[in-house]
C-alpha cells in the first residue's frame, strides 16, 4: 500500500462568499472536511477578489486563521 496523501481542496471566490454568508451547505462541508484533516488552499488572487474589510468579514477572517488554510500565490 502506498503512503497516504494529504487531501487538498481549493476554495474559489464562490466558496469564500458562501462561507462569509454562513451558507449552511458550505459550512457543513467545511466541518466534514476538517474532521477528516483535509487542507484548504485559497489562491491569493481569489482572496483579493473577495476581501473587503476584515472587521466586517469575521467568518472569513477566522477561516483564514485556521492552520488548515494555506493562501497560495
């Protein structure tokens, strides 16, 4: 058997907006993925597209602070 590989999900603008809007389906997906130690990648360009004001985007700010999130160039 081969070595286990990390699973990575790339989050696009739609996913980030859904998280900020507390979309139930998106939040449920995040919970399931976190329980399975899935990593999330957010392209820097996508983050720049959706970022407005960190003080008003609490959910998105908390998500980005998670050790399971990596912002990639």
